[in-house]
C-alpha cells in the first residue's frame, strides 16, 4: 500500500540564544491511508514538534519528509500554505476557533479560503459536517456560547471540511473531562471508520491509546518500540 | 475579500471599549482640526474683508515705481483722475468698482501743537462702490463724508485725540505741492475713524479728493486707484489682466502685496495651525499604533491558527490594516460630520467683535471648504493605515509554531 506520509531521519533543533534544544533526534515514521494512529509520550518528549513538522507548520532541521508522494521538506512557508489547506486538517488542544465567527463560519473557513470553491458550496459542506458532529442545532452560536466538548466538535468539523488526506490532532482531549473525551474519541473513530479519514494524534491519555489501531511512543525525541502492536481496538 | 472585511469589522467590535476609545481620538482629532481651521479662516477672512472692503481695496493701481517709495508719497508719480481712465479699469472682467485717491504727506496743527499726517483724498462719488465699508469705520457721533463736502475731514481717533479735537472742531492742514509751494487749509472734522491698524488711527486723515488736490495743487490728478473685484479667489488673474491692459507705465498690486503685515499674520497663523495639526496627528497615530499592537499581542494564538489553516501572510497583513482603517474611517467620518456641523452652527450664530466705539459690529463666522473636510478625513484614514502598518506587519510575520504555543 502506498504510504500517505513517510518521515526519514527527522531531526529538529531549536536555537534559544546560545543554547540549542534538540526536540527530535532522528524519527522514522510511515503512515498509510485510513490509519488511526496515536503518538504517546511524556510532556516535552517532542509530540507537538513532530506533529508540527508533519503538518507543514514547521520544518525539520534534517531528514526527509514525503507527504502524499511529494517531498515537502524543502518548501518554504507560503508554498506550504496551500499544502496545509488542501491536504491537512488541524485539531488543536486549545480548540483555536475564530471567536468572532459562528459555528458554520468556523467550519467552512478553510474551505472558503479556496478560490475554486463557491460560498454556497462551502456553506453546504459546513452544514453536512455540523450534522456529522452533532451540532446542527448550534450552527449560529459563537464559540464562547459553546461548551468545551462542543468547541472541539466544531474544530473536528473544521478539520474535515476540506476532505483532507490527513487529520492531525495535538492532544485534542487534554482540555476536556473524561466523559467528553470519550465522546470526542468516539466521534473521531466513527469518522475514521465511515469516511476512511486518516487520523494521527498525540495524547497523554492511556484510555485513548486503547482505541487506536496503532500506538507509537516517543521519548526524548526518539521513537521507542518503533511501532507498538496494534491495540485490541484495531478491528473496529 | 468580503470575508476578510466581515472578519475585520467583527474584530473591531470585539474589544468595543478600546476600539471606541481609539475611534474617539480620531473623531476629536478631525473635529478639532476642522474647527480650528474654520475659526482661522473665519478670522482671516474677517481681517481680509476689513482690509479689502474698508481701506485698501482688493487691488491698487499706481504709476510705476510708486509703491516702492510709498512712504514718501511721491506726488510726481500720478495718474489722471478722469472717467475714461476709470472706465479702462472697469472694463476688465471681475472688476466691480474703481475709485481714484490722492495720498499726501503733510502737517496737521491746531495752532498750539502740530504733527505729521497722511492725507487720503478720496473720490466720494465712487469710494463707497469700491470700499463699501469705509463708512462703517466712522465712530458713532460722526458721519461719513458726502460728495458735496469740501474742506472737511475724517481723522483717525488717535490723531484727533493728540489735538484734543472732536467732531465739529477744526484743524489746519499743511502740505507742499510737487513744485515746492506750501499750502495751508482749515478743515472741519466730520467724524473719527477707528481701525484695528494703529497707523490708521494715529496718522490718517480722510479728505474729499478735491480738498486734497487743492492742498497740493494737483487738480485732475490722483496717485492711486483702488479697485474692487467680484471674486477675491480670482484676484491674481484679475491683476494680470489689468497689467496687460494698462501697459508698463502702470503697476498693479494686490492687497497681499500692499499689506505685507496682514499677509504675514495670516501666514504665521497658518503655520501655527499646521504645527498643531501635526502634533495632533502624531498623538492620534500613537493611539492607533498602541491599539493595534495590543490587538496583535492578544490575538497571537489566533493568528497562528489562521496561518496553520492556510491563510496567507498577506491576508493577515490586510486583516489588521483593515481593522485600523475601519477605526480611522469611522472616527474620521464622524469627526468630519460633527466638525462641519459645529462650524456651521457657530457660523450661523456668529461670534461678535464689538470694537469699541464703532457703530457696526464685526462678526466672525467660521468657515471651511468641503475640500478641507474631505482632506481631513483622508489624512485620518491614511494615518490609520500608516499607524497599523507596523503592528499588522508584525502579525503577518509571526511564526505559527511559536504563536500556537503561546
Ligand atoms: N520553540 C521552541 N524553542 C525552544 N525549545 C522548544 C521549542 N518548542 C519546543 N521546544 C522544546 O522541544 C522539546 C519538545 O517539545 P514538544 O514538542 O512541545 O513536546 P511535547 O509536545 O511532547 O510536550 C521540549 O524540550 C521543548 O522544551
Ligand atoms: Mg505538546
């Protein structure tokens, strides 16, 4: 099966004044389409850094990164804006919605950035996704009128609105209580199953790991145990 | 683009108090400038009218070389005091009136004391057509000279005071003809004049033209023509037309050339206003820079998110510029409207200046041109762009990774 993404020898070093902090020390990773993969690891182990590189928000200091058959390691930030918009959906820990937009406007936003999509098409697709994440009766609400779980549903819908090849979620349940986390996880698993959306996300939460097809562990900037055996939930 | 505008509009509404405060500084800035300009123009046009309508005329015509030695009142540089010459002036477009004058230097005395005076002999048949307000500068108790008057005078109030002479009294005037003959004449004081210009008060005596001509033996001659125009805004072109029509023996000056003092006062007022405007502009700009910087700082994560979703850096720049411009535009337009209304209101009421003893009241009416009001708004808006430029640029250069971590 053709890999959706392939990382080889990815290193990342941050320079803080005179000191250098190495966040990633040679990561190899391949993800196939349709996979539901989690990356676990303690705080500071490099999860966010890895996801930022995969999301084309950040560039590796060394190594190669091929996304959907395209080497994106050397592209500059603005050229990657298009790649981000078309191929990747982001779900952030802190939701990060546009506070002055209502639910529909937030969901349609990444799609509306595209010159080839009409406002009506974007709106229609946003409605479908609001339905899919169970927010059809909240479409006119602003983020500050929603609960944390509802906000994260908006963020999930927004990440999916462009039908991206890959959805990245950096600790998407960290700001939610365990019951709501469960629901959000169910939602993502459902979308993975029904729509075949490829998810890659990071978490602290051991219960989340149990549901993943594949759980990777990162420590001190290195993958440990390469790829853990797929968890029992893989057959969903 | 529509989405960007709608986003900017809503972002401006987000921190309502701060946007309002910033908009208010623009509002007050524009309003103050419009009103200060209005007052200044009102004052200046009052001064100009006083000069043009009461004394100098809009333009003056002399024999060439006269104005350079005007202090000596050179009588040999004279012009004909006849109707054909006056008609040549009146034939020029925009000329509304013309009146001949003979300006002489001499001594005035009451038998005990004497002093130098400047006599302005005026053609009473045409003087009021040319300087319609010369009558109103006569203080209460006196009266304007009439065409039938001879051997009569209006004295500057300080000049009259120096002799202790009042309306109805008489003074002896003495002057020398171009040929060197000294003549003397008793004139009756018919009124006292008062002017904002000290020289007028202290030195000038207004005489019937024939009286002045008799004093210096210059029947049929004048040293200047005062000219009135329909439109002051076309003054220079009218002056040029007169020069072309009258030829090289004659010189034509505008009130600006003749009243360097007033011209300089106006220039200084305008410079001061310019300085104050600039200061105000800087203060308002600083406010906008401050507001936009705070806004960028507070929204760092949001900017990171927008960049992550694929928004171009240029669009981020435009977003923040737009927000600054919206504040500037709203504040500027409302300030212009309020300023214009205030100027109109004060002009309708009028600010009265009752210069002591003068029958007529001089009223200051602030005035602004639509062009100036529009320019004030344009400066406010372009100032907002300028002030937002740096914060907006910083926002657009944020590193999304750092911004999202903040
Ligand atoms: N912008 C940065 N500058 C310097 N060091 C950084 C920066 N971002 C992350 N790091 C460091 O890189 C390491 C990995 O961080 P991160 O990827 O955020 O880990 P995690 O998401 O697993 O908590 C940490 O030691 C962190 O301090
Ligand atoms: Mg992290």
